[in-house]
C-alpha cells in the first residue's frame, strides 16, 4: 500500500499479514541461541587470528607471544558477562520515566547528557593517537574510547525518538527532529573520529527510514551528509591527505600500510598460506592485528577463508533482521535495526578500506579486530538485541524463525 512504511512491509511479509497486531509477550527470558553462537564464534575466530597474526611482534617487542590475545580474551570475558546481564534486563527500563514532581526523565536521557560531556571532555583532555584525541585513560591498563559508548547510545536514542512519535516521520519536520536531538553528539564525535560519526549518521538515517511512510526527503538528508563529510575531511589536513593517498596508492608515501595489505591479500590465493604462515605480519603491516586484520586473514586462509568470514557476518545480520521483524513492539524492532546498521556499516567499511575501495580510515572489523573497548561495547549492544529476542512470542512467530532458535 502507498502509505506503508518499509518496516511494515517487512513485518507483514514475516508474520503473514498480521503486522500491527499486538503480540503476546513471552514472560520467560529466552536467548536467541543462533545469534549467541554466531557472536561467540566470531569472537573465538578473532582470538585465534589475533594470536596467529600478533605473536611475532608481541614476542619481538614485548617478549610475550600471547600478550595481545590474552588482553583481548580478558575483554571478551568482560563483554560476555555484560552481554548476558544486559540480555536479562528488560530493554524498556532505559526509557521508563522517573523523578520527583514535575521533573521527569529516564536513564536514556541521563546517558545522552553524560555522552555529550564525555565527547566534549575527550577533545581537550583525551590521549592522542595518530593525530586524534579519541581515548580516555582509566588507570594504567585500560583506555576508554567514548565514541564506542556513543554508538550504542545512538541506537537506543534514535529508536526511542521514533518510538515516541512515529507518525511525525510522515513529514520532513519529524526527521529534522531526530537530527536536532542526535546532531550535537554526532558532530562532537566527527571532530576527532569521522568514520565513527559516519556510522552513527548511518544509524540516524536508516532507523527513521524504515519507519517512515514518506521517504523522498531522505535524498536531501543524504546530500547533506555528503556535504558535511566533505567539510570534515577538509577540516583536518590528515584526512584530505588520506584521500590523496587513496588516489595514488602505489606512489604515495602514506600508502605503505594499505599497499602491504593488498600484497597480503594477493599472496594468499584461493586457500592461503596456512594458519600462522603470513609473511606480511612480520613487521610489514603496522598494527596488523587491529584494523588491518582482514588482510592477513586472507593471506593465511585465502580468499575462501575471507569469503567464509563474510558469510558469517551475513548470517549474523540475517539473524538480527529476523529479530527486528518479529520484535514485540516498535522500540525493540528499531533497536535491532540500529544494531544491524552498525555491524553492517562497520564490516563493509573495514573491508572496503583494507582492499583500497575507499580512503584509509581507522575502523575495526566487528568482533574480530583487536580492541578492548570496541569489543565490550559491541557485545553490550548485542545484549540489547538478545533481550529483544527474549520478548518475542515464539508461538506466534513464523516457522523459519522458530526452527533457527530451537
């Protein structure tokens, strides 16, 4: 129908035309075991590859071959505990209003104000890495990247804004309302971390899009994002330099890392050199176990191994999509849409960067790249999705959903 939203069309297809009817809420918390297995598999795969790829440099510079994999394993355990705890807490608690007298608020608004404060603070007091102040030191052994918190928050915030007044999106002013609330946080992130800001902007764009009956004005919004992206690239010289490097990767001095990554991918062939046999990890690719890990995965496991990893991501995204399509309410559905968007964009951008399809930028491969705060907060976000899945009425869900979780 003409006035249907994209989300409604998805819901009707999934539930046999009963979209809009209130589903019976399952009183018992229920893990989506398929999603849980996929998350654990990707983390386990990442730990194996981090050890395989980082052992040489860890031994050379720190005399400890297992340094990086042990650090990542600690964060994985912490993330797993937090993911399970969050999956047990009803996601509606974040928007439940409380207060005294006329002053009423909720946990989400408090977290939003706190994130604004953290993003402002890190600009002036953050630790610098590669020319950007993105980190806050919390003691000797832990650094926090506030933008990772902001990515989780933006998923909840956009879902909440749309959930409160979904019909406002029928007019462009409704989407502008979403931008007014989320814009300050995205701008603060973009000053020092443009790639993360673009992912957040993607969430702000996609979540209202699937809930809106009118979609023409998203073309205008997309054009504005492109213009804003160009502005932020020109704002910092190192970003413009990366574009120049991308245009002439073979001759530009700054193209060394990406060029070595391409050598790694090319030398892997169809089936790779074998686990642990990468040559490019031996100091040729700086920090290869972080954002560039996909290149050595392909070098060791081949194109087949790389395609297998991409297939796992696709299955994970399909799983999240089905949870969104069968969620008991709009808020839960949009939380899953936001998580879907973040993982999809992050994986696509990472692989596009290391294969030189787009200019170089720092973005980790979800669940696989080395990085503690990135992994922990991504797993916390997955806890939200698992909690949504626990509220689905599986008696009323489609058979294909049931067969994949039982």
